[in-house]
C-alpha cells in the first residue's frame, strides 16, 4: 500500500519556463472545440466563472449551450445520487441529444465527465455509456478516455499515478481516506492504473493504462506526449499526473495538437482541467457586496446535509459564529410513521420565523447516521431519498427570500438548487473561497437572481464554512481561531 507523503513531494519536480508555456498554451487552446461538461453533482463549477449550468438536457437546453460564446457549458446530471440504471439512461439520452445538436449546428465538441476528485461516482458506467452512444450516433471510434483527477483547490494531487488527498501537512493516498470507504462508490486502490483495473473488474489491466508523467510534462516534450495520446486506441485509458496548473497547460498543448489530427476522446476528470481546456481566466474571490441582496433585512440560510467527518468539524465551528441560530433536522424521524412530515413542519416554521426577524439560520441533519431496519438496498435508497426530499423541502417551503443561501454537500446542494429553488439555468458567478462556487439563479427560479453558495462536502479546512457564513453575515472577523 502506498504510504503517506509530506508536502515536499510536490516540490521535487523541476520548474519550467512558465512564460513560454503560457504563450504556447494560449495559441493551442484556441483550437479546442466546445466542451460539454456533464457534472455528477453541482460542485464541478469550482474553477470557472461566467459560464452556464443547465439542470435539464433537452435539445433546446443543449442548443442554447452550443449557441453561447463561452467555450464550455455544464449540464448538471446529479448522477451520483442515481441508481446505475437511471445513470445509464440519462447519459445515453444526453449523449444522443448532444450529438444531434452538434450535427445540426455543425459544431464539434468534447464531452467531459466531471466527477469527484476523490474518485467516487458511477465509473466506468458513465463514460462507457457516453462512448457507446457517441460511436453509434457519430459513426466514429472514440480512441481514449483521459483521467485527470488533479484538483489543487481541494488538495488533490496526482504523482506517479497515485491520487493524493492533502490532510494538514500530509499527502494521504486516496485509498486510505474516508472517501474510499463510501458505501455506494467505495474502492481500495490509490494508484490510478490499478484503480482502473479495480473499477472495471479486471477488463482493463493496470499494465494497459498509459501514463503521462510529471517528468515528461516538466521536460516540455510536447511531441512525446502527443505521440502517447495518439497511440491509444479502442477507448484505452490515459492517466495525467499533475501537481500544479502548469502541468495541465503543458498537457493541453499536446492534447490540442492531437485533436487537430482527428483524435477522439472523452475526459473523466475533476474540475481543474475544465478551467484549463476552457481557457477560463482566474478571478478574485467573490465578496459580500457581490452576493448579498442590498436592502434585504432577512436572515440568511445554511443547509447542511453532508455527513463526512470534515463537514461535521466545519459545522461545529459554524456554531461558534455569533448570531447564527442552529436548528437540527432529525432525519431519524423517518423511522416513525408520519414523523418526517412533522419534523419538516417544525423545522420549516422555526426557520421562517428566524429569517423573518433577521436571524441567520443553519439547518443541519442530526450527525448520527440512521440505522435502517432492513438490509435491502432498494428499500434503504427509498428512505434515503425521502430524507433528502424532506430536508430540501425546508427551502422549498420558504415564503421569505433569505439574504443569502448556502448548501453544504453535493447531493444536498443539487436537491436544493433543482427541486427547492426550481433552477433550470444558472450562471456561475465564480468562487467565494477555494473550491466553493456560487450560482446566480435564473429568472425562472423560486428566488430569481439569488446568490446560491454551493459548498462541497469534501472541501475546505475546519474554519472554511464558518468564515464564509460569517462574511455573508457581515461579521467576518468574528470567527474564533482554531
């Protein structure tokens, strides 16, 4: 098993002439076609701004995305909360619709399957479904699947094909973290080549996976990297290592040159490569005056559904912010007939009353997980969905517009955005902190033009959530130091 490394691992590779790379990158990246990014939860917009997110995938939505000047657009599938069957159906339909609109408009495209930087999700089902549908619809062979889970905003780095998660001053192989123990998408391997073999149940052998290493990236051997890419056929797997955005820029140069020669691929990635291939410039973090409704005297609302340890620690720190009112949502009432409905009534009433008085509220699920009475996965899934719907309905029932809205957790933030706020198209404003994006809701939504902060469950340090909420409350200096 791979061992824990120090942060010094990230510094052992030689630097490059960054000005030279930037110049080449700017020229080559302009050749990359429209990126259609399928996001399996709402957090994949963590690195971009001024792009659209569609929560539906009818041809009319996709046509609008293709018509926009932006080099990319997102389709929020939320498939990490789907069954395997539903995931396959949705990805087949999206790929069909994308292919049809591309033919209609005469515009080429690349599909990016954006998923978790800690490797959770319906893999390889999603990309295999996309590949099969594209090949049937386009009459082409998809040469490769490119894996790029690097995401420094969340402390995710790929070195010697091993995916690491930063925890304090350590780099921990992802297979040794709590994320690998996910009940739905768990795994053992941290080496991405062996991870491919594990997830494909041996159909792809680790020895067959092509690796783009940091040494060749830092040597700026564009021709060799391009040759490696174009040598992969029959939907072979390619792992891209990276510890800095400059590594992705070097890769993008060779990648763009391969595309210009008829190379076809699908990417399975975290959020960082989307920013690079889409040529999205960095922008400063969003400030309170850009996000909070001027003149809105109501309190704000924070919804916390994620149960990972990091979220629980962040929640405890949030409780220390002066003026925040904690309201626990007891999801264990699902085990009592009618209990969940009563809990929604209680929490909704308390939340509305507080917000109306100008008090900001955090509604959080009870930290102990529910022990379901059955071992049947289908029954447990129904109970889990009923809990998620109940928590989401607290937002859906709101009559008063909160001064700000924050949702913590990928599935929670999607349910709040799509079901409670009824967003069909949102605009990504940018990020309020590293890896924490913000939507501006569309005119069709429950609260048009609301700034909606989407805080992933696995992002940030212990104080991140408290700092963000305190700043939105106009109380940024009130957070106690760790």
